C-alpha cells in the first residue's frame, strides 16, 4: 500500500465486514467506509470541481465523518489540511490562507471560525456524493498538510506524502505486535495533530478499529477503556496525568488493555509509574515529530528500567538517526548535540517555505531542533528543545531534565522550568509550579528538596506559583508564553 486511499480499498477487499471505526455508538465496517468515501470522492470531483493538488481544510473535533473525509480527499487527489479547532477565526483564516485552500469543511460548532477564512464553507452533511472512486492515486504526491503545533512562531504546513504515511505500516507492525486486525485502538488525541490522525491511520493500517472520541475527556476515556474493550491507545503525558489523578480511575476493569503508547512531550517517572500501576498493561514511549510523520524511536516496555527510563528508545525500522554538532558532524556517544533523522518519514517540506525547508532538511537529514545524546546501545535521550536551553554562567541547562525531577515532589501537580535574566550569571533557573489541591509548599522548601537531587548550577534559584501551566494541544509547555513577562523589554531571549 502506497496511498491512504489504498488502505480503505485493501481492507474492503480483504475483510469488508471488519470494523473500521466506532464513534458514539456508531460502527462502520471497511466495506461501508470504502464505499462511502468513494461516493464522497466522486462528489468532490464532479460537483465541487476539486482538482489534484487542491487543499481542502477541515475544522472539527474528531468524528467518523472526519476519517471518511480524509480517505475521500485522497481518492480525489486533494490534500487534506486539518486545522486546529481551538484557533480563533483570525487564526483559522491565517492557516487556511497560507494553505490556499479551495474550501473548508467545518463541524456545526465551528462555522463561525470557518466563515472568517474567506473561502467556501461546507458542513459535513452538505458534501456531495456522486459516482465512485476517481482513483487519482499518486504515492509521491502530498496527501496531508499538517500545521505544526510548535511552541514558538507561526505554524508551518508540513507536507506528507503517501509514501510518508503508509510507511507507518512497517514501523508499527515491527514495534507494536499488540496492534492487529480486529483489535481496538483509542483515538482521543485531535485529528489535526500527527498524534491523532497519524495514530488513527497507523491503527487502521494494521486492521484495528479506530475507537474515536470527539476530544480527550478523562472520564470518558476510562469508560471507553472498559466498555469498548480498548487494546491500544496513544496518549500524551499530560493526559496520563489527568487520568491517573481521578479517584475513579482505580478499581476498574482494564483487562483488555495491552499496550499504551505515550509521547509528544516529556513524562515524569512519577506519572509513568502511577500509570503502569493503574492500567497494568505495557507502556511504550514513542518519539517523533510532525515533520517525520510521527514515531521514529520506540522505548519498549521491557526497556523501562534504570537509566533507560530517561530514554525515548531506539531508532525504529528504516530510521537512520544521529546526534550531531552545529556543523553537522556526528558527536561521540554520551555527548549532547542535535538529534537528526533520515528515513521514509521525512516530510516533503514546508508548504511555500523553501528557506525553512532548507534549514531543517540538509542532505536528506531532518534536523529536529531537539538536543540529546545517544548511548553505546543505541538508546536516544532527549534533553530539551535547543531553543529552550538555559545558559547560566556558561553551563548548559536543559529544563526538561529539571522538570522530570521536580515533578516527583508529592505536593506538585505540574511544573515548568524557564531561564530568567540575571546580571551576574546571564540567566538563572526559575521553577513555575502548580500545587495539588490542599497542598502547602514554599519556594524555599522546594529548592531545599531539590538540593540532593540536582547539581547546584541546575537547582532553581526562584519559584513562582500559578494555577495552570500553558500547553499546546500536544501537551508541550508554551515556554515562550511563560518567559515573556520576565524578558519584557529585553532585545533578545537569552542573556
């Protein structure tokens, strides 16, 4: 299989009665999904005049209609362009305008935001159906354009081809044997993000039914684990934190769960252990980016021990990975540099951003922007985003490492670490923390608690308390937003 469309065709031929999707009590088999997406593709072409290479934006929460449209757009030769439904109308307009979309398909609750885009807006129930599958297949063509949910700057459209997307087959078939034909995979992360649509496609490629949730609602996730007999799931660490904080997460029947994958942001050992104790199944960490079409490393459950708990795993099948210095030369094992990747998942590039593409893809290698190390056994350790690194007195400090340590304090519900300006040291470490309900803790007490756990230059020099830590949809902390008040008036964000 070399296109998304061919996934639907193949399973419809092989097992037409196999369940493909489940959503709010409604099930679609592969035979039904293939036929309906073909009729929709035919309507897009004959009634709306959609041409190969046209961008069609999608603005809605997760539904089975959304999945159907993804398959239909590929059959029509169009580029599916999911848009973050959390954006304002002006922000939606910027994304849709950047993509030069010919139309936007919007859920009923998002018509107002969609109208601001200034292009034709259609509801899912307004989409025309006419004829059959147009068979506009081109495995090298761009099929999805996903906008990066970065923590800084304007989002960029990462162009993913059929070869990128169907390459997920070999990755997950090799790494996650629990994903199988007839299995059930929870899709609770948003479909506008690679952790949502990429995971859904990976599950469906292996023949698992995509158990779709409109959005992540902790109580409903627990209910679906139990009632829908979910076997596999992908969740970000923040989601696991919320789930295991619920008293009702205890004492339920999770016997169907076989493997929960997690990633997209760092996880603390405390949250990981609590998750393992609660759900009593395998846990597999994945590391990847939108630009790599998702997962490029896996930390298998049997490797969740000792120092490897701090690792994101080893390169998966077909992935060539290195840690390099600023000149692109590979550094010795154990030395920090930038993680780079070469393999079938490397995006075609950023839409209409040739310079950004050239900056990120050099000689076939994608430069992740993540600082990390590789050990002698091939395990990679992500220290932090290079841009988030704190330099204090000439020492490089990686906030993610500190956040993992501080998160183990029993009074903390959440924590973020940033660098703030200091006349003597350039920058010093500040911890911004959220206390658990009813907990009491002073900044001095937290700093003292960290004394035996962090080297002196890494320890926070100050602590601020807040009600919540701002995060993007994939759970990454919005460091720029946190830093802004402390760096106001500065000419640059480092000192």
